C-alpha cells in the first residue's frame, strides 16, 4: 500500500504543478477585478472543524502532505445536507438555513466525502475503514473495512453501500447491516492519480471509471460487468506519460453516460449498451458535468470548456483561470460554477463562458465540485467551511 501511495503522490505532483512564487513550471493566472459583477447572496455558512473530538483517545490526524490532499464532497438528500471534515466531524444540516440537526465524531479521520440516502450516511478513510450512521439520529449502524485507501465518496442506494478503493476494487455492503454482498475487481495499474474516481448509480447499474481509460457498467444485483468501453488509450514513452485514468464520477443524464480521462479524451456513451456517441481529445483531473445542452470540463491547464452534448464540438473556452487547480464545473441555472486553490468561486456565463461573478470563501482551497441546493448552491472548502450561495 505504501508503494501505491508513493506513485499516486508522484502523479499528483506532476498534475498539480507549481502554486507559489519561485516554483518551477507554469504559474497560476492572476485574478483581475470583474466589471459590473452580478450580486451574490450568502444564504448561510457553517464550519465543521470548530469543536474538539468527542473521544480523548482519538487524536486529530496530521496535516496532509502535498500530493496527499483529500477532497470532501458534501451531499444533498431531501432537505438535508451531509458534510464531513478531515478530522471526522460529520454533520447533518438543514439545506435551507444551515441549522445543524446533529453533529458527531466519526471516531476516525476521513479521506473522502459523504455518501448518503434517506436512511444511511457513510464515510471512509485512507486505511480502508468504512463507517455507516443512521441518517435521522447520527448513531453508528455498522463499521466495515475495504482493502485500501478510499478517495471518492461512498455511493448509497438500492439497499447497498458501494465503496471504491484505490486498488481498483468496488465493495458492495448491505446498507442495513454492513454485510459484504460482492466485490468488483480489476488489475492494478503501475501508476495512478491520487484523485477521486467515484461511482454513479442509475437504475440497476453502477458506472465507474478506472486506470487505462476504462469506463464500466456493473450490475447492482451481483457485481457482474454489463459492459466496458475505452474512453482513452494510454500513450507516451514513460509510465507518467501513459497515465490515463478516468477521473471524477461518470455523469449521467437521460440515456447518456459521459466520462473524461486525464491525459486522454472525453466522451459520451449509451448508458444501456456502452455504444459510443462521441469522443474528443481533452485532458482533465476532475471530471465532466452535464446539463440539457452542454458538457462542461475543467481541463488540466485550467481552462473551462463547454462542449455540445450532441457531437462534442466546442461551444466556448474560458482560459483566464489557467493553472488555478479548478474544480469540476457545476451548471447552476444560467451560470457555470468552479472553485480554485485560493478559495475563490467563479461564476461563468453558461452561453459564452464570460465571467459573471466571483466569491471569496476565505476558507482554504475549494477542491470539491459545488452541489445544488433547493435555492442556490453549496461549496465546501479544504478547511471544512460550508458556503451556501444564491447567484
């Protein structure tokens, strides 16, 4: 496992590039003042990290090393938001007001975001520990273990908890009692990105991307593979050049599933059969988002791109945020939203990519894609602060 981490961190270092002055490589673009920005309203804000752990024998984890940054994705279920911090503070908040309904300690550090449905809330960490809680009360339901580090939020649905480990396994647990139902496994890759590659569930299938540019559909009933497609083929003369992992959660809308690979391609496929609809060259380290008309990607150079969902042709490209380590773009009404490594949240025009507004969280880097709220959107920063914004 130590060797996997070392290689993963190496890939992350190459991917993220330099952030500070005097560092080698491309420097992040400087932000300039916006002309006539549209107003933003802060609906509410909250912090997950302002209380001591509940257990005296459970020390908070040390700060993350560069290349070992974890990303904490919040989730909306009904009228509740669930969010967790690196220290393991797990909370249920009212989506409209931010009022804390319950707040607990998971009694372990956490390395990924939250998975939840109306009944069950699940978190996991870099040691493969998985903990499930009752969504109504926050009480522990069960604990389990997977084979290695967990970077992506667990996926909860259809009576299952799906947990993706960094060694190319997906574990399915019974949501009620935590008993293992099945395991889907693929061969390990020599070099991988230390980046979340999540799972998307729709109907009776789960969709997930893997190293080597692979996208697969898995039957929820038994973990059998329904189909596999190649989003991108490895190319280059070195191991690092040949890294082409599918990143983020596959994006589903209607009968389409779309995915993007680092140093590879972005493409959309028929969700039932895997038949390719379109594909084009594009590299990303975060993932792809969809709305009714377009697909949106932050590429590995920091440009936000909008592509026509019918054929993959470019609609617009915003390159004024180069090397700012952008999150996956999030479509919100007439705006496309992305966060950056300095904690800024950028709002772009859906139709042109022009800057519309900007918000400074002052809470550390924004690495998780924003999520939709009943009114507005929610951003979580690296230090565990939450910001509900209404554009």
